[in-house]
């Protein structure tokens, strides 16, 4: 006997109610409201194989409204994934359970991306859809032919990143992306009438999306809308009119179901209303069997896909792309050796462009872009033609003035696989995309942020564009590799290190101004140590000058003055504090001897440098906002010159 679809959806509702009640914490309303939509999606549209969550040609399903995480956990369990188990769900939001308060991709294989910060799931899905179209253009429908599905709430659509994301998706005509909007007209504060009166459908249509609406509790109407979305070449938004907390007779349709347990009495009443007689955390056998059958179609499709892959001439190339193993090749080696033969005096942003020219020639998986600063970030190369709606095989994305949307899309591309994304903006605008950088780090994704104009060295654009606190605030972020190279060789080494990071993102902070060549040996990647002795003291070592980026050459000049006065001074290039901190204690003590005066020099806040200088060391930097002036005037104004710093060091030594 075929079970009513409402009964299958009620399994989601029951598990959501029970798990939130047991945890005394969570959001039951959204899973209960969107249960019918999710059931139709899983039964007839979503292509998945629960026995292989990593199948490259699976559909990607993103729960952007991550507070409704029990929708994801319930559907994964019911659809036959190995986890979460019912015991995992019993322990929802507890320390030992992978069923965290918001879905985390590193906890459960069936979760495609970590969500919770509203809007980012949808924006990340745009990157997944871009990666799918790009790989499809290279390998064809036989190997890459899947869709990206998103469940989003009112909050996802209100957040500013939504505007950036849908504009990019509409511009690129990502027609294999469908957003299912949980149109329940409720937020935490109450009715959406309290805070918004915009015409969301019109906004999406204006950005080039196809828009549908449906009764989110009528399976036939849901299918009609989904079929219309599949038939349209544009990305689609389906407004699913739902009742939040559907089935809870006294609380449904109100904000009371949004972010709190329903309570024992309301759950009992909901069970009666829904006709659900099973005990808490129990799924009737017939319901479980019906749900398990949804994955069988996907398993068959997966088997056919594996046969096509086995017979495809590009199978080895495709498998290597998906695995993501890359190594800089002959073009990079030749470039690196050329830096020694003819050391250039260039800005590190230009050195990055030159490095990228070699890397993108070697590594086809690299897809670049910039938030409307291509000529300033120097992120485009001769190997990276534009990726457009007319040619998805391109490898360069013009993101427009969408820093946040760019960063989230890069996360999606990295999560999708087969693509190594990098993108540029000014370092000061890391503030615009910080929330996405944080998710790059949390999700352990290889995303490379190219951030130029890294100090007051950018000059006349003034304090709005001059980063001060940014380097240290980014260094404070767990699992983000921040690197600030001092010349062309270090820049090339930093790029090689960034590509080698398979479990964390990297951020390259690069100068606008030209820097002299400092490194003349490339037999070893010294930047891999984070901090290394660039120049050793000639006289007996008394001082260690620790500098980064553009200030390393300044430290060299200061060391010359100190040596002339009879004081031995090492110069340490601290390319990355994260990498330096990962070295053993013996190495760190050798580079920063405890019996020396340690001096830090960086054109940014001095906050945090005491970790290396100690309380008795000296820290030279900028602890105010910048100013608008030519670069030399600015460095003199803020005391970052040989003549300003050397006397203070000598005074500290008692001379």
C-alpha cells in the first residue's frame, strides 16, 4: 500500500519536535513547516546515493535556513544515510552528537555546507552551481549533470548577501539552481510585517530569476512549481507558502514555534492532530521503508554514471580534478628560477600576478576572480578567460562589487570539488567578507583570498582604504593562514603554500608599492617556516628585527645602521605567524633568542606583537587610523623610517 505523503512528511515533523524537546533547545517550526516540500524534493527530484555521499554527480542540497537543522538531520536519517543515527538525533545539540545546532559539513557527510549565518548557504550554493556548469562545459553531461537545491527562509532573503548572490546567479544564468523559499511570513520577532514590505518575487525577477509560487503543504502544487523550475533556463525561486510549526494546533503560524521547544502538551496535541501514534524517536516500519526507497533511484543513476566514467576518455583527468591533488609544475619552476636570475623590483600584487601566470598555466583547476578590482588585485592571467553565461569553460569571474558574495561563492566552489577558487579585493574590504572567510576556515576549505593594498602604502586613498587592524584581526581567526610576503620570491613561495593547504583557506596580503628583491635563493621554501632569518647579524647579535611585507626592507636598512654602530642585528621575515607558531619550540627559540632585544615592525596595529617581542621588546606600527598623503610622507608621519626607529632601539640598548 502506498502511504500518504503527509504521513511521510510527518516523520520529519515528529523527529524535529522530539529532538528539540529532548535538547530543550532548537527550532522546530521550520522543519515542521517545510516537511511536505522536503518530502516531495527527496521523493521525486533530489538525486542522491545515501551509500556514497561523495558521488561527484549527486545533486547538492543546501539548507540555508540552518536554524532548521532538524530538517536536514531527519531527512538524512530517513533517506538511509549511515549517519545521523537515531541515537545521534536523540542527542541533538549535545556534545557527543554530529547533530549540531546548525548543520556542519565536517560532522555529517550528507551535509554539503555549514550553514547558520543566514543568507550564506544560498550564496554558497551559487558557487556550487558555478562549479557544476564549469565542469559540465569541460566533461559534458555524461560526467557532470546535476542540480543545486536550496531551502531558504525569510532571514536568508533579507540579509544583504542575498542581493549579491542572486545578482551574480541571475547574471550568469545558473539555471540548474533552485531556491525553495519557506514563505511562512514569520521571523523571531513575529510577523514579517513588522520589518519588511518589499516584493521579494519582483526583486528576484528583476535580477534575472524565474519565479514561481506554490502551496507548500500541497504535494501536487509543489510538483507543479518544481517542474516549472526545471523547465526554465534561468535560476528559479519558488515561494512555498507554508505554516511555521505546521501540525502544532495551538502554536502553528506563530513565532512561538520558531526557536523554542513546543513543550510536552503541545507535542502531544500535535501528534493527535497529525495522526502520529509512534513513540518519540520511533519511525514506523512502513514509513521507514517508503523513505528508504527514495534513494534507490539515485543508486541506479550512480551505477550508470560509474559505467560512463569508466568508459570516458577523460576519466583519469576528471578523477584527478575531483580529488583536488595539485602541484605547481614546469611553468612555476621556470618562473621561480627566473626570479633569481633577474630579481625584480615590483609590488607584491604584481609579483602575485606573475606567479599566477605560471600557476594557472600549470593548474587547470584554478578559477580566479575579483570584486571589480581586477586591474588593482592583478588576479587575471592569460590562461584565465572570462567565465560567462555564454561560456562556462572560462576560468575568471567578474564578481562585480560583491566582496561578500564572492567569498561565499568561492566557498561553494571549493565545497563542490574540482575547482580551486581564488579571488581578490582590497585588504580593508576583508571586513565586507569576513563572515564568509570565517566559514572557509570553519569548513576547512582550500580558498585563496588575494588582498592587495595592504597598508598605508596605498597612499592618497586615505584612512577609509588603509588597513590598520586587519592583519591582526585576521590572524586571530582560527584555521586561516595569513601570509604577507616581502618580495617576489616570497610571494611565489606563499602561493605554493596556499595551494598545498587542503584543509584551510589562505589569505595573501599584498602591497600596492614596489618592493626591492630580498631573497636570492629558491632551493628551499623558507616561507613554510612562517618566520625565518633573512639576514644574520655580522657583529655579536643583540637585536632581532621582526618585520613583515613591505617593512622587511625597512628592517634591513635599520639593521645596517645598527651594525654600523656596532650592534649585531638579525632580520627575520615573519611571513606568517600561523606557520611560525606551528614550528617546534627549538626552532622558534633559535629564530627569536630570548637573550636579545626583539623589535617588531609592521605598518599596522602593534596589538598582538608582544607575543613575540615580550613586554620588554619594542613594537613599531600604527595604532590609529591612517591619513591621505603620498606614501613617503605617510611613512615619515607615522614614524616608520630608519631615522625614526633606529634611535629608539639604541636608546633601549642604553646607547
